[in-house]
């Protein structure tokens, strides 16, 4: 799944309304994500997902398309949707370092 990150650390991604995640996030917007694993580094995120609309959606799409230009091709799909996850807890882990490096924060 392709993601983009805003300056406010919000996670932006697209999905299909026919996907399993779409109705789950609409019904229960509290969610968790894990990003990474290259060199045993990950970022764990807990937050609240929402589907932005109107001008706000366009602003998030611009950020997403800056990272994933091919995402613009999916805009013509009738069942494409976008979510933004605003984190309230983040943990960075690097188990490739000795000792392992772990830091977390509440936002």
C-alpha cells in the first residue's frame, strides 16, 4: 500500500470502497499501521482515520500524488477512496542497531 506523509505526520493513502479496509475504517476509524522493516527499522502508528472531502481532499491528494504520481490514474475509478490517519501515538524501532533503538511519543 502506498502512503504519503504530511508535515503534520498525517498518513495519506488510497483504497477501493470494495476493499476490506474501507468499510472497517468507516465503521471503526481507530486504527494501527506499521511502516517499514528495511534494516529492521519500523514505525508503528496508532491514530484515527477519516475520509476527507472537497478542498481538504484535494489538498491531501496533492500530497499523495507528489509521492505516487501514478495515483492520478486511479482517480477515474468509480470506487477509489482516500483516507487520512492522524496519529496520536508513534513508536520508532531499530532492531538492527546494538543496542536496539526505540523511541515513542504521544501526539
